[in-house]
C-alpha cells in the first residue's frame, strides 16, 4: 500500500482543505493508498468523516507561511511538516505533500529526506496545460534553484525525461530549452552552454533534444519538457499564469459590468468559457514535484482547496506507483559509472 | 521639423506597410514631421499616394530577416537600414525606425549611430498594456542584452525613469525589479545585487524604487517601469504575450467551432471582446525603443501592418519631441561627475 505523508496544517485553508482533499482522494482510490495526516489531532479528528485509510499523527507545532524556512525547520521539531518529512525519511511513508511554506518544504526535503546521490540541486517540475490537447507539458526547474549552473540544468533535462516516461507515459518525450529565440546560438553565455551540452546528449541518443523553445510557444504544445534554470522558469511561468488570469478576469468583468447584451452573451458562452477555464486550470495536473530527493516532495499552492488537494494526492499516488525514485536512482548511478 | 528615417524595405509587409503607415502618420500629424523612406525608389514611388512630407532616399540593397546581423550591416553598404542609420548619424534625421531584422537594427544602432557616452549597453524599452487603465507600463530591457551585468540593469532603471518622465509624462514613475518573489532577499546572486543598488538609489531620492515585482502581476499595474535583464525580460514578455494570445484564440475557436448557442453568444459579446482585444493590443503603444544610443532607434514587429507602423511612427514623433536623448545625455553626464 502506498503511504502519503500529508502536512495537514500547511496552507491557507488548512486543515479543512487537507482533510477533505484526502477523503475525496480516498473515495476515488482503489483502496491502495493510506493518507497520513500530520497535525493537531484535536483539530483534525472532528474533521475526518470516514477514517478508512486515513490516519492522524499528532504534531503540536505549525510552520507559518512567513516563518524563515531554515530556522523554522530546525527549531520547530514538532511541526507537522517536520514530522511528516521524518516519516518519509524513516520509510514510514513514500512521499510528502504540503500546501504550506514553500521554502520550509524545500528545506525539510533537503535536510530531512535528503538529496539523491548524483544529483547536485533538486528541481521543481510542474505540469501545465497546452491549448490543443489534455496532456499538457512540464517545466523543470520551475523555481527551486534560482542560481542554477549549467550542469544543474542538464540534470533537470534528464529528470524531466524520466518523469515524463514514468509518470506521464511518454515513451520519447521532446526536451526543449527555454531560450530567447529558437536558433542554436541564442541566449546568454550559460544558455548557450546548456544548448551545447543538451545537443551532445541528443546526438548520443540519450535525450530527444528538440532545441530551443520560446516562452510564448509553450502553451502551443511545442515541447513535452521545457527545461530551464529556476530564475527564468519562474519568470516565464508567472508571466503565463498572470496573463491568462488577466484576460479571463477582463472577460468576466466585461460580462458582469456590462448591460443586458453582455450578460446574455456571457450566459450563452458560459459552458464554452467554463470548458476553457477547466482546460487552463493547472491545478488539475496536481502539485509541483521536487525531484532529486530520496523521496518525492509535492508542493501545492498555498491557497489550495479540497479539490486542488484531491488532484495533487491523485498525482502523488501516480508518482508513488511509478517507481520514479528507483528509476532516477538507477539512471543517475549508471551515469556516474559512465563518467 | 522632426525627421524620421524609415527602413522602408524591412519587415514581412515591406515596403507596402511602411509607406502606408507613413502616410497615415503624416495625415494625423501637425505637419511637423518629415518621413524619409529608405529603399528601392522604383518600388516605393508608385506606392506613395501623396508625397507631402514624405521623401524617398534610394537604397539598392536590403538586409533580409535571416541575414547574419554584423556581417550584413558591414557588407551591405547600400542597404536601406544602413543608409537610414547613416542619415541619423549625420544629423539628417532624428531617429530610426525599422520592422526588419532585429539583430541588424541593433548592430546598425551600435556601429553606425553609436552608444551614448556613459551608457555601457543600450536597453530595449517596450510599453505594454495593463488591465485597469490605458497608460500601461514599460519594461526595460526587453531583450537587447541577454548577458546583462548588474550595472547595466541599474542603468536600465535610470533610462526607464527618464523615458517615463519625458515620453510618458509620469512625474515620479514607480520603478520595480522583476524578480522571483517580492521579498527583498529574493532572486539569484545578480538580482539580489541589483536590488541593493536600486534600493540605494531609492534612498538617495534618485529613483522611486518600489522593490521587487513578479511577472504574474505586471498586467495589474504594480509598477510603471519593470526593470530586468534582457534574458529574464524576454522570457517574461514572451510568456505574457503567448498566454494572452492562447486564451483569446481558445475563445475564438470555441465560438467558431461551436453550435448556434456559442455563435450567438459570441455575436453578443463581440463588442466587449473587441474592446478587450484592443486594450491588450500592445502595438497601440508603438514599437520598442532602443535607449542609450546617440539617437533613438525604434523597432516594430516583423509582421507589422500599416496600422502598427502608424502607431510606431506616432510614438517615434513623441520620442523626438520629448528631447529624450538630450535629457539622457545630460543626466548621464551629471552622474559621471558625481562618481
């Protein structure tokens, strides 16, 4: 049975959203996942409607959204996040999920669960929608490592490939490098080096490297994996999110503040707009996954509601079933021997 | 009289769009601008309907979109772009506009017009829409300098301030640094240094530095000037553009491929959607301006039509009227003396 350690006290809607999300995921599961809720049992117990496959582990401290990450993880030894991470480290759970303080989650991942051998800097992989299919694409690193070196980014490409194969069932995922133009000589010094290294791996048959991709084309299915340093990835991702939201809000505004004509038009287009909103709803693709640790760590948005947690837990179970970590460990061990 | 040197042969719709755009701008002007079209006179002459304030200077070579920039500018001595840039250098025109090869335009700006004293690397400033007003915001550097050093970005902040004051009539423009979080300690090593330097200038009263801004908030009027290195700026900008376009296209698709309900809804919402499309149409704000040269160089999209060229020429005239270059020269000379 898969065991998921859940930081039940992290996030804007904790603990309610975490408990309700776990119950939704349990109801939809094949009875093959245990959901371990770490948090204040006085608060958690009354929230659990049906305790089948749900277990509470008491934790009497909470890491707040604005706590300084390293200090919080070190000092708050009984925090729900810390105890959940320890359970994963001790093999009592397969992976960790939190909607709380992102920095603290990364620190807990690094300090408590630990990096996998051969991986220098873990990377955050996130799945995003594309316009013309329901599969979407992934971006790695979406922001775990702002000071990325060339070799880190090469590892993100390899991690992205393994993730796409194991979790997303793509046999030969396209790997593109986010750059400021599609030509081979584009980019700053670092990105030109990344291109060269990725091209070598492509020529060696180790990656299906398709070259540079531009942030403007990502939603149009130009690549399966968009590889990037954490700083650029963060800017591209936030530009995409912010802009889609702005357009959707402008349309909503023009309907609600409009006259009869706009209101009727909005009413008629409602199902179509809902379908679009659903397609662009990246929470459907689960949380982002910090790859390169001894166990996967899954981060969902701080404002996650029960449904977001439900999607993230489903995706967490997929990750656990996929043997992703074993595969990464094997491939990076192999690579080591080749060096 | 303001004189604008136009590379009439550059761009996907050259020379038609350039000639038609110049005539539109002339018709809307106060008879105070001369439009000098550089290009093949055999082609250009028949296109000009009314030659008032429009002059043709013959150029018998053209730099193609895929020409290697440095080589093209050096070898094609009679190219429309090269002759237009020389006219600016020689004081026969106040600024240069092209819809052609971006790299070649930058090279022509650097090699022929020349950098302004005190400016290390010119930066591209672009004006973009925001959701809740018609003024928009500017981003500098939008991609001229992918390998930006900290001191380059500090100069972009200063250039962005002067541009906002002179061309956009903002007396005390807000200056924000694009970063991967709003807190002061966010970013990679370089962006943390940029923050520190900008904060010093803010404390000295030289800039209205409002701190870090995130790409996701740019369309929501969080800053007047978004300062960034050219690599990040390019990724954020392209993420924003691509995402807005993707959402708009999905809505269009759902209307055109939908049934009667969607078609009627689309018809009713058409004026509202048109208004939104107009608001988000960044070509209304004119082309992007390469700042830090002895004269401004204006770049419009390769696919510019007559209307885009018209907007860009209007904005070019504003730039010329604003005495921007004199102001930049004075302020950077002052700065030099302070050092």
